[in-house]
């Protein structure tokens, strides 16, 4: 069990935020987190900033931007972390490692991304840097094309899964209506997600627009502490366990329809926590595309390989099911500003575990999990979390 605690958080709305730059997004997420911890910026020992960037904005060296955003951080150690779409969780891990080593007592973690300044063609090109560029860098449709190819191969082997993918999308959009931070708070319904239309065309293989997460701007922040603080405005959350497993970057070197690294991360995380899937009350998982959530059902052990559809079609992963998955709406509804996603997922989990999730709140949210991945299940992070 970790000695690091989540004692406070902050979160901007996700979306196309035309009048927000990186500095303002950091400020909007970080200052409420610090205030809710009952602290001042001077009380923070180190800053861990997750920012994928890769050309989304011209400014790099973004760890140093924290002090531009909040001048009180002028002399506070700060570092920028990057690990593709798992950048946010990589930043959290670095902060937890620093606390557990005894080097620091209190850390600020901020995940941030500004994606919408680029034209669509440039966004596609930038996101493909999360693939193995030598082999996959020219994939039509960009990262949607990468997952479209995964979906096509899965369909070829196990039959048409369009009903399941539409049900996953409809579930997450219905859940996202209750999330005040979500990019799209709209219940699209199964029929809209199931049938192609002018507003919902196919974009890559069997994936339609409703199967793809949104290109978003936004930031999320956590304050982590080695000790519980009396001045914090909410109860704390702690890690029961955490696990990271990597896999080959090139899809050509593995079975693209199996998230084997993710499955290993889940096994290690659950074993280290001394719990089973049946003990979990919810999961926030990385649904960058609906086919990803379906494969993650199999990776976490909810269904055998090739049978992930049953999890959604039997209602297991719905908000009123045996294991609600993405009660926040997930990346599909909330949005996917790359560097912010992993931090946002942990904020959503902390809100559930402390009874602060508002209209998203589940009954008996006593233990939960977060799964965040970079690339197509290349770097895989599992957090098992509980109230402190």
C-alpha cells in the first residue's frame, strides 16, 4: 500500500477552449487543487507536469511553464513527463515515487494539453507520433485508422461487433451527461451510435465518429501528500496498489486484438491489492475508441478473448451493472486532452471514492480502479484506489 495520498484535486472543463493557453489551463486546474488541500504554493515540494505536446503547441520545455502560470512556483523543482496517452499517469507515478522515497512530502501533479490550435490534418499527424512511425506513420485516418485496423481484424475473427461498440458509445455518452467537466454532455442514444449517417459517418474501418474520443483542450491536477492534512477540504484517497506493464510498440510484433500488456498490468495490480474484480465497485478505463474499451473488458478478465461484447450487451459495465465502467462518461464523452487524461481519470475516481461525484455518484463506491494506456496498449497503468 502506498504512503502517498490524494488529498485534493482540480479540473477544468474539457472542450475546444479557444481563449485558454497552456499557462491559463495549468492555473485553472492547479490553484483550486492547492486551495482545496488547505495549502499555499510555497507548501508544494515539487511539480510533476504531464504534457504530451509533440507539436500541438509551439512552446515546449513545459515543466518550466508552471512558474509562468503561477509565479509563486519560481523556485519550486518542476519536471515535465511524457508517455503518449498515458502521460498523465506517468506524471502521477513519478510524484508517488518521489513521495515514497522520502525525498518530498507534498507534490502537485498537473496534466495538460492544448490540441485544438492545429488544423485537423496536423492533429492526425501529431497523434500518429504515438504509433510506431516507421510502420504505422502513414496509416490513413491517423490513430483512428490504427484502431480501425484493430477493429477490422477483431471483426474478421469474431464477427461483427457493431452492436457492442454502439452500446459502449451510448453508455458513455449517457453517463457523461452528468459530468460537468465533459466535452460533450449529450445522450446520443444507441440508434444514433449504431447506424451511420451524415452526422455520424464511418471514419476508419468499422469505426464511426461516435466510436472515437474527442480532440480536446483541458487540464486536471492532483495534490499528493505523504500525510493526511487537517486543512484539506475533502477526505483523502490512497493507492491500494499500482502496476505498469509495457508491450511492443509495433503492432506487427504482437496480436493486435489482444491487449496482453494491459492484461498483465491488471493481474499484477489486483494481486498486489489482494482483491479481485468482484471487489471493485467501478472502473475508469481508457476508451479512446470503443473497440479499446471492448478489448479492455477482456484484458481485465470480465470476458474471454473474443467475447468482450457480452460485457456491455449483458449490462455488466453499465452504471447499474455489476461493474460500472466509465461512470464519468470516459474519454468518449469527457474528452481526451492527451496529457490531462490520466490525471483526469484519477480525479474522477477520487471524486467517487470520497462521495464528491455529484450526479455521477455511485452507491457504495468503496474501492475502484483506473486503467490508462499509451498508444495501442503499449504502456499500461493500473491503479487500485480506496478511501484513506
